C-alpha cells in the first residue's frame, strides 16, 4: 500500500507541522511495515533510516499553493497513492485521492484581521474545499473541532480530535549540561523566561517583554530568551523591540537543543490569544519547566491546572504572574504533581496509537 505525505513544512530544523510529521512517520512505518510512505517535499530533509519511508523532492519557487497544485499534484498522479495524508490544512484543488486531512486551527476564519486580507480569503476558500474532499479530518483539540464546525459545513462525524504527543527526548538533562549550555548562550547565572514559536500578534510577545522589563526592577538578573521568526501582521517591529541587552532572540535553534532550552528556564511564557493546541508548553512540562499561559481557547482546555494562567494579555497581570512563576514554589509543585498523573495522555506512543486507529480502515480496505 502506498501512502503519500505532504511534507512541504519539513526542513532540517522542524517547527510546527514539520515536527508533527517527523515525530509520527517513523513510528507509523514500523506499525505498518507493508506500507510505503512517500514524503513529498520541496526541501532537502534528513533521511529516515526506515526503508519504507522514501523522500521525493519537488522543486518550486512560487510558494506553497503553486507547489501543491503543480509539482505535488503531478507527482501524486504518478504515484497514485492509496491514501494521502495532508498535514498542512489543504489538499490540491483537483485531488481525487482518499485523504486524511490535518486542520490544526482555523484562526484565519475566526480572526481574519490577523492576516493579509487576500491571504485570509484564499485560505478560507481552500480549507472549505479541502474539508469537503477529505475522508477524515484530524484536529488537535476540542476547541479546534468546535471552531471548524462553527465556520464550515462539514460532517461532524468525520472530524476527529487527536492531542499531540511528546517524544522521549524531552526530559530534564543534568544540571552541569544546562549550566554549560547557558554559558554558551551568555545566560550564565541569569534567571530566564523563555518563549518559543512563530511570533504572531496574537501571542503578545511585546507585552511579555514589557512585563519582564518592569519585573527587572525587582529581579535585575531576569532575561527573556525568545526563539521564533517574526511573522507579525500588522508588523510590530520585533527586531527593534529585541535590541535590549537583557533579551536574547534567535529565529530558531537545533532540535537537539530544545530540551536544554526548556530546562534552562524559570518559566516558558506562551501568551497566545488563539491556539489549536500549543505544543511548546507541553514540551516544557516534560522538561520540568512550568508554563505561563493565556487562559483562552485550547490553552485553557488542555493546560488548566498544569500552568500558571492570566485571563488577559495585560502587562500588569503578566508581570504579577511572572513573579509567581519565579517565587511560588508551592504552586509549581502542585502543577507537576497534577502533570505526573496526566503525563501518559500526552506521550508520542499514545499519539501514534490513536493515529494508527484512524489509518487502519484505509489499510484494511486496500489489503
């Protein structure tokens, strides 16, 4: 059986959708050794050791839409896969293949003001068409499922919720290794609040920076370490904001560094107004670092009781919550006691088990 995978978002340094694919495929290939998984991508990506995972690079310089409906669609017609796993919100306009479609969130429909007007309209149209064509729609929270059903006419029975899973590498390294890594980053002896993710307006990174600025009067060694590309719209001039000597900003770091990043923090701030899931806070918890989150959308659904929360992205509220992150050891202990009881619900194994159950009917049909 041939399974095609839209791997456009995969790259040497995985983020978001690309990381979901990279984490899931090796386990699926072992679960279904008689299947061949074809990753179609426009980038050079690391080779997978599994023999039934093959990578096909398809060149394009015109962006995702033209790649998906040009080289990608043409290659699908050559492969004629039994199943297409579309991880990136949409399928080709004239797709004729049985499809498992991943719809991580529909922020472009719920909040078009956060996007370029033309881009939001195009995405809404393409997602509407893709949801209609898909045989199974996977989303990552009950919140996202409710949003899909709110904005699109789609059979509720084919929209399935699968929480993300975290791989085993996310654990707390030794203190010596963490100290060495912080020294390399120029953060030795500093208290650090972290942020990781694409920098969108809805994630309120400027408010986070201002809250830390105010808190530094009381905690002068407090630093912000932000990792992510500036994708704000309208632009918020993040590069100018991050010129402060107490802010370290990097567009990305290597996968192997992520556990060190999370483990080096006093807390991970992820003050997002709209999330389908929010994976960085979960990875931080696995590494022993408590998150600070905005009590909204999927973050409220998934992390209530597992994080410090603020109700609104108000600078004063964020400052006070960050102080609690730094000093309230009793609440931290309570958070990790609750997380220990729920940890097995967020493992990569559980995620693979549930995705395999979705894939099974397609495989049995083609047996």
